[in-house]
């Protein structure tokens, strides 16, 4: 007969104490090994959702917009007061907190306020876009740059609130809405992903989604088709997927370092196309190439430095328009500012090219000096 081993009894006791329920934890901090590659890729740019990035100075402007969107959200159903939404979020606090991997230091009131502001902002934004479209004058939906940045911020792993919060707020504000919230969210994010349609066969129950990022994962990030289409088929068929980098590399695709930003490349190609059209149609074309152009802006007013740059660019356009002999390209810049002059780099990259603004100076423009 085997004797009882105290160590075996201890291990057995620990096994009996294991929880049989699956942990709802699904909103994590990005591991340091990933952040070390590109820390900025995991940081929100202008919008903080959830507790991990709350209170940072970079997001104060959007905190004001959250309050404006809360006022609009409260108008969707007159029978519901702000108190009713706060009470609903209080009821979900115990469910929502375990979603976060890191302990949330916010007290009950602060945590509930976060759920109300962040949840109502997301639901109102998605409904505004899918029901009314882009609205001029709205500082979020009416500005494509802000809207695209906010949309990307909403899909960061550290920038999430539980999906059940969004469903609860939506059902309270729009109980008779024909389209479910997941359909509206699908239309909202569709522009960010390849393909012309949503694969509805992969949609799970709305109550199974953990958060917005999990929702997008189950709806768009599907396995690649088993076979690539033939060249003749690919020419007549709109691609609805993008192969992974590993699969493309195995198929013989070679990757290279991008020498210029996508924005710069698009601007260069666009100008080349314009010059081609002008030559073919005999159009007298003059191009002003400003170094930097600001606007539309997120803030309600333009600050002094932006006014200076905008004034120079506007004056340059007026001068070339009023000068009959003006032709070709004009570099609109007070001087060439090297990267090393505006950074703390110890060994900034050497200046690889030279530009001249003498051509536009000959039109008697007076630049506001950069300081």
C-alpha cells in the first residue's frame, strides 16, 4: 500500500482550487518584445479608449469631442436620461473589469464614467457614419484625416472596451433600429480592409465578441484561399484578399525597403499625371510646390505658425496667377531646413540634395522666416 505523499496532496489541492470558468480577460498590454520593434505602432495617435492610455495630454482634444458626442447620443431616445445610462454601466462594471489584463486603478465612478464616455462616443460615431454619412462641420466625421486616424486608434489592442458595453448602449438608445449594431460596425470599418464584401459566414453571435478588434478579426481576417488565381483569371476578377507576407515570399515575391513615404510617392505621381494631361491638351500649367501645408485642423482655430505657412502658400499662388510669364514648377519654401536642425539626433542623415527657391523669389515674394 502506497503511503500518502504530502507534496502530492498539496498539488492535488491546488488542482481542485482551479477555476473551471474561462477567464474573460481579452484586452492586453502589448508585450515588450513587440514594442521594442516599433513602439509607436501600438500607441493611439489622438483617441484614448479604455483605461490604459487615459489621461494623457495628447488625447485632451478628443476628450472634448467625446462629451459633444455624448450630448448627441442622449438625443437619440428622449425617454432615456443620462442617469439611466450611468446606472446601466454601473451594472456592467463587474463584468467589464475582468476583461483587462492589467489591474485597473480607476475607482468605481471613474471606471463607469470611462465606459459611458468611450462607449457612447464609439456607438454614436459608428451610427453617424453609417446612417448619415460624412457630415461637413463635424470636427470628427467632417475631417477625413481625423476620421481615419480615429478609426485606426479604435482597433488598437490596448485601446478597447468590452463589446457588451457597446451592445448595451446601442440597444438602450436604438431599441427599434432595423440593422443590428454589428452590421453598422461592419460598414464603418469596411473601407480599412481589402475586398468588396463582408464574409458573413464567419460572423459569430454578437454576444461572443470581446471587443471591436475581436469583431474585426472574426469578420475580415479570414484564412487565405487555398489557391492563387491564374494570371488570366486575376485580370478579370477583383481581388478580395491579400496573402500574408510569408506566403508571398514563398511564392517568389521579393520585398524591398521603401525609399519614400506613400504620401510623397502619391503626390509625385499625381503631379506627373497632371503634367502629362497638360502637355497632351495644351494647357498652360504652373505648379507651386509648398514644403508643408496644414489643414483642415482638428482644433477650432489656426495657430500663429500655421497662419504664416498658409499665407506664404496663398501669396505664391496669387503671384504665379498674376504673372503672365510664370511657367513650370516653383518651390515654395523660405529656406531648406535640414533634419538635423529640428531634431536631437547625434548623427543626422547627411543632406543628399539641394533645392533652390530663387525662381519664386524672382516674383518678389517675401517669406515669413522660419524660427
